[in-house]
């Protein structure tokens, strides 16, 4: 998960996509990818969300047994996310970055006003 997260975050940050430098950046990155208006990054955001959930389960559910096939699936998913992001053509990536930069500032769910 962390290799994929860091690769994607850095890939966007070098193009001026804002990150806060906090733990909220994990959800911020998924939000950016999911809300960019591009179906490719929306799918990648969903996969990153799944990798993060699996990482959290492995870190915090001490009774959980992580099977070899689960580790292999996480690795292949992470590898595919990096490869798929890397194949986005530069002009398409420019449009995605522009769309992300035009999003309203990210607010994590626990800080959003309740109706």
C-alpha cells in the first residue's frame, strides 16, 4: 500500500496538486483520484482505497491471519495501480491534474458539517 500511495502522491504533488502533509493525505489522495472526472483514476482510487483497508486490517486486527494469497493479491493490485497510472498519456494526465486542482478543498468526513 505505502509504495503505491507514495508513488501516486508524488506523481501528483510534483505537478502542484496540494497535499497537507498529514495523515489526512491518504483519504485526500483517494478523493482526488475518485473525483477527477476520469474513469481510469476513479478505478485506481477505488483500488487504492481497498489496499489501504487491507493494510489497516493487517496492522490493527492482531488476530487476523494474512494468508499468502492475500499478500499476493495486494502486491499484484499495487503493482497494477502503479503500472496503470504510469500509462496515462501526458496530455490526459494534464487534464486530470487540472480537474483535481479545480476541486474544492478536501475536507475529511469527520470534519464535514452535519446537515
